[in-house]
């Protein structure tokens, strides 16, 4: 009897909660549909939120516990105003924080309206009066420069309405790109804008969405911080969230709830989930000023990020000249190396870089190492790159340098962009790299 026959005999269908006795283990989970690649395998959605596949030959027994108990979408709550509380606007863009499991396909999909997000975390209304707005509904890997401008427009509108701060729900995969983009777009922000994501969708028992949202709201309510930041778990336990600088944070793990870490910088603050206490870790954090809000949301499309690797060839660099690129960030090795030594192909690469620079392309060097900073005066190859026109990226993250260069070229002349790319504008370059590795 095949697996479908076995499940049919037991009256088990997709979505049912079952207990399976297999070799050396007993597991419980929701039955998920199997793909062609998973033929002959029982796929379960565990209570932890992870999937587990069991080969039919290893299944010794199976029983149905609950029939089709699939988590449903909660009813939207009524947003009640409390005059004594500040107003926080929750802007919704999509991503896992606004996602659920589709038990017909086993996939994660973005589905919630902003009110649904609040209904999952009703206690947030005890922190602030919540306004909600859906800016877009898109997975973060699909975001483009034009979306940054749309998000910035929505943020500006909410600032104009007099809110205490803004929470931006965002997918985690490119959240550090967006936080960097917004950091450069806005100058003299009068309120906190906190990007919040979730590593696990909101219908999973292990979801981090509620805690991240609550900690972000408490931070906005309690502090005088004004600027762009990210709020995510500090560790895998549900005790603290960190407020991370918008240009110095990066996703460093595919699935852990503490995937985001500050790089070459310290977290701005820590928020304890139980006590709701906010502890500032940075003394010199950005605050509101009386200066006028400046919004520059232009981005140059012809900018790229190229990772240095073994066995590169000159065509990989000359491509950008042929296609008319205006900017290129190289993610080099070590202190900012690229293969421009005495090997025949390396000599061609150096010539391709020189030619690209001569055609007006702004070239910036960062490091794959992430921690530490580039130093392009130590070795001969590094000096060759500088002589070819490559600008040291100091201790900027490659993604931040990419966003910064595209933003500079979208709002300033190429000559101004070359002068500004190596200067600290929004905390993206540290005076000295901290030993926080």
C-alpha cells in the first residue's frame, strides 16, 4: 500500500494533526501536501514551525489526533483610541511578519491587511494608539529602488500627521538594504522609524513577530531616538530585542530569530520583553532637531555589487563598461583585494577596472570579511586598485555601500558622489572599527 492509501485508510488528510511512530522517534505535526520530489514521504509541519519528512518505510504507526485544525486568520480587532497614549503608525509592506502557512501548498505567503497584524498582537494597543496602512504587499526579495521611494513617501505622510513614531513591517531577507536606503533618503528625521521583521510566520508557535513588534512599540513610546533602526531578537530566547543602526546591521543567519547583528558598531539599545525596560547601549544616538526634514529619494539604476572570487576574468568587469553602468561596488577579499596581480588574466582585470573608471564609473571597494575595514595602502595589489581609481569603502557593509552609491548617483553629480561616498553621512562609516566580532 502506498502512502496515500495508508493515509486514506486512516481517514487522514492534509491539515490533520497526527502522531506518527517511526523508527526511534514519535512525532506530532500537521500533514502537509507532498511535492513530486517528496513522493513516498510524509511531510509534517511541526509545532516548532519546521517541516519534517518521514519515509514511508520508516513509519511504524500513525493516528489522527485532530481533524483539519489549521490555524485560521483571526478577525480584525477594533482599534480603540486612548487619549493618554502616543500614536504609532504601523506601515505594512509584506514579508514573513505578515505571512501565514498555506496548507494547500505548504508555502509561506504574504496575506494580511494591516489590521490583521494588530489583531495578532492585541497588547500593542496598551502601548500606543495604533494607526495602520498597507503601503504594499511584497516579499522583500522583490523590492526595487522605486519601492524605497514609495515607502519614503508613506513615512513622510505619517510624520506629517503628527505620530510619535513609525513601525515598518518588512521581510527580513533585504531589510538591511531598505534600512540603509531610508537612512540615506531622510535627513533630520523628527521621529523614530523602526523596521520590524519576523524569521517565522505568525501562525507558528515559534514566531518572533509579536515580541519584535511589542519591543519596537515600547522603544518608540519611551525614548527620544529619532532616525532609522531595526528591531529584532537579540538571541534565540524570548527575553530581549535589540535596536540596531540602520546602516550597520545585517542578516547573518538564514533562520535563527537572532539573525540580525550589528557589524562594526554597537546596538543602539536593548528592550527587555518582560519588564519593557529600554537600556541604551549607545550614548550618542540620533535625536530630533529643529532642522527641516530633507527627503532625497533618487536612486541610479545602473549600479551593481560584484563579489570577488577565485578564477575571475576580465569580462566580469568589462561587462559593466559595455552596459554603461555608473557605479560598481566590489566586495573584495581581506583588506579590499581583487585579482590584479601579475597573472596574465589579473593584468587584464586591472586594465578593465582602469577602463571602467576612465569611462566615468564610480568604483568602491568593500570587504567580504564584513568585520574590520578596508586598507588599500598595505599591499601592492591594493595600491594598484587605488591607482586605477577604486575608492576605499572604509568599514561599510557591501550592501550599505551599494545602496549609498546608488543613492548618491541618483541625487548628486558623479563628481560629488565620488567625494561623498567615502565620507560618513548616516553612521555607515565608523571612525574606528569596533572589536565586536
